[in-house]
């Protein structure tokens, strides 16, 4: 797919790679595209800049951030990579995988970026503009999804602008190709533990690494982003694994019988990759159409269905 590298200078909310890098080096915020969702970026070594992320999003301070790196070499300056962790990174970076590792002494990251933990979630994004930006800024970037905390993640620059009412500059890279956030895996000795399902399927990791991918225990302490019970929520209330009642909107999956609800279909053909790519954008659309309640069709729990169902359960959880 094609990615935009520049934007008309008459638009004050868009920026180029060079302008975005200058903002970040100066301790400012700038949203940028990745293959998963748009991130709200700040210099991860600048405590005031990272604090601005929490303030702008309204994000709880105990919820750590993913730190984006230009390459494995940059990541290795921040965290201690065991042979297993290095094998994992080499297999899936650049890509939608965040790896939680022990911080390296002298790492230089702002303590607030890791929420005071002795570990950090790192990834190398698979998006040309994100990589250009990381190289131009020449520093790691803390970047959660570019949306108010708990709301739907943005997969287009326009959704970022709407979410923050134009208060945040955006490097526009077109629609995100994955549409859900990265998978987060912790490396604990010879164990791989999935902390968050995401755009890289559990089965793919297990097959490539030749070992099972354990699931984090329910109620475990928050050690990575995306572990809050209520998260990724539209304005509308949601009902899962069901058909719509009169007056409800419908987020469908697969072949659909005609009815009178507001409808968006994640994938008429039942393709989970297409469904993941469409998930947040279609929830944004149903919100914009004025939906008060969204009924959601059952989604298979295999492959990327695990990540889709994870986001839907968190979106439907009681709001905190």
C-alpha cells in the first residue's frame, strides 16, 4: 500500500517527517502511523515529554508505555536481550510484536515511560514513515495509541485529529494495515508469556519459536499496555456474540441476512485479517452514525480472532 510522506503545509495539523522529528527532539508530542494503529509519540528519554502523553490521553500513570525503536541495535541499548529474546526479535522485527524485557543499566529512559517498573516493552514498527521518523529523531519514542485513554484506537490520521480536537500534530501515513495493536510477549528465562493478544497471532509465534506461548494469568499485575479490563471502548454500549435487537447497531462478521439496523460488516468473507483491519475504523463509524448500543456477531477465537475478541471484551466491559 502507498504511504503519504508529506502533507500540504496549509494544514496546521499535519506535518512532514522532518518537522515531526524536530517536534519530538524539542520535547513535544506528535502522532505517527505504524502498521498497527497510530501512536502518540514523545521522546522516551524526556520525562516531561512522556508526562505530556499521559496528560493528553488522560492515561493512568500506572499503565506503562511501549517504546518504539528504529532497529534491534537501538533496542539492545535499552534492555537486556537473552538469546531467546534476541531470536524472537530477529524473527518478528520489524513487525507488530512488543517484547517485555529487563531494563539495561544506564538505559536512559524516563522512569514514567515504564511506570516505574524494572522492565520495558519494546518494538520496531513495520511502517516506512515510522522507521524514517525514528531514525530522524535519533532516539526511542514512547508511543501508546493516539486516542483519549480507554477510547477506540485510531487507524487513520483523521481519527487522531477528531479524538484530540486538532490539538496534536499528525504525520499522515494513510490507513493502518493491521488495525489492532501489537501482540505483547514477555520473555522469562526460557518461557514466552503473552501479555496481550494482538496483530501477530499466538500460533504464528509458537510455530516459529518452536515452543508454546503461555497466557498471562487472569488478574495479574499490570506489566504492559493494554491489560486494563475496560479499554478500547466506543461511546456506544456493546453486546457481544449476539444479534441486534430493534434500534441497535450491528457489527457483523461473515454472511449477513438483511435487516434494518445500522450495519458494518468486519468481513463478509469471514477473513480474520480483514476483520482486524476494519475493527476500530468500523466502531468509529458506528459511533459517528449515532449508535447507542452495538450488537456484535460471534468472532472465531482462532488466529487473529483472539486479538479481535480481546479488544471487543475490553470495549464491552463496565466503564471505569
